[in-house]
């Protein structure tokens, strides 16, 4: 009984302390708390039973513990992919073949997800002038619409041995098993990579060549490319002439881009 009396005065003392802000009251409450602990200690030393607090406050009570709902752990998916060009693989002894393999994989992924796309720039020149890969190019150029969420396809690219990363625009390279690049793929030794440009299709806007706009009706067509096929725009001639001039077909570089 004495325990509850002391506890009562202790609580009253605390109430007075907080309501009046009186420093002396705080000392009084501390003194009551000390006396309470001394009383309990004396009961323990004399083997005198001390009343248990009400069950509602006893967190060891099995009934209460059984009614506590503990949420299941949440499994957060771990991203497999790397996120920068440092994990791009160097070229093999056949760089053109490396680029060709990349281009086929990119095409297959876009076809799988019904994403309209077409080759452009140096890659389109390769089809029109060489019937396939451009032996003077160090990269591939592919256009898709700017409404496509490319990042959502990261796992698809990785499943095909490719790394999707963003550096100004989205780009793809062959995924290495280790990180070793100190400079971007288009610098130094020119690691094989594919540029993926995103823009509007209707009308077509080339934001990378003086913001050129082609407003006429056009479509994407399948055309032979080496021993397979690629997708090209029906206005390919106009596009290449705007980008490289009317003599683009005969304007063959004196050396390969990656020999710079």
C-alpha cells in the first residue's frame, strides 16, 4: 500500500512541477522517486513480495504479446544492372562484328516490346552504301520515340549481355565482367557502343542536327542489312542529305573513326 501512496505523490509532484515550472518541485519529485526505489530495494532484500503492475502494462504478458501483429519483412528487389559506362567491355579483334551483334540485340529487344525504331546517321549510311555495317563507324545510331521509358528495359538489355546507361542520351554497350574504363566509350580506344536517340516521330525532329523537322508523312520500313534486316525511315534520302550533304554516298572517310 505504501508503494502506491508514494507513487501517487510522485505523480502529483511531477504534475505540479510541469504546471508551475518550479525548480524546487522538481527536486521534491526526484526525492520521492529516490524514496520509492529505496523502498522497493528493501522489499527485495527482505524477500518481501512487491505487487506486480497491472497486466495491461506488463509487456511480458503472453496474451498481449500474442495479440501483437508483427508485419512480414518486405523483400526489395535488388537491381542487377550496373549504372555507368565504366562496365563497358573493350572491343574484340573484330570491332565491326561487335557493333553488329549489339545492333541485332537492340533490334530484338525493341521488337519484343513492340517499340518502333530505325537506324540513322552512320549506321544508316552503312545500310545504304555498304549494304550492312559501316566499316568506318565506331558506334551504332538508333532512333526511338521520346515517350518510351528505356530505363524500364534495363534488365532486358542485361539479359542480352548489354549495359544500358545514360550519358547525355541513353547508350548501350557490351557488358563486361569487371569495371576498367577510365574514359567514356567514345573517347580513347573507342569501345563499341550504340547511341539511342529519343525524339518525336510525327513530325520527325532531329534535335541533334540544327533541330531539323521533317513534317511530311513517312513510315518505317524493314530493309535488308547484311544477312538480316534493319528498320529504316522512308525519308532516309532526305535525312542523310540534310545531315551530310548530297554527296554523302561518295564521301568516304580516309580512315576509321576509332583510329583517331
